[in-house]
């Protein structure tokens, strides 16, 4: 175990040493960053149709998630009950 720790430390320090010695490809090149200014639209509240669609989708998702959780829970309880009753015999 100690050998593995020492090997990991040695390889890590070796990698750090190699990385610190590396130089960029071009030291004298100036990096150019292009900046564009565009106006962003202001926030608008969602209309009634969007709200109802989101509510419907969230409700369906919650029902599906609840059903899956109920199935998982019932299988787990059935397994536990089966295991405990078989141990009692």
C-alpha cells in the first residue's frame, strides 16, 4: 500500500514538473479577443398557454415518478416480507 502511495506521489510530482516547464507555442503573439455588443431582449412573462402546458407536463412527470416509486417500494416490501416469512418457517 505504501509503495502505491509513493508511486502516485512520484508520478504526480513528475507530471507537475513537466507541466510547469512547458512554454506556450508563441510567447510574443498578442491574443485577439473579438467582442460584439448586441442588445438582448427584455424578459417577458409567459402567457397563459405556456403556463398551462408547463403545469400539465410537470403533473404528468410527477404522476409517472410517483408510480415508479410506488412500484419500487411495493417490490421492496414484497421481497422483505417474503424473506422474513421464509426465515420464520
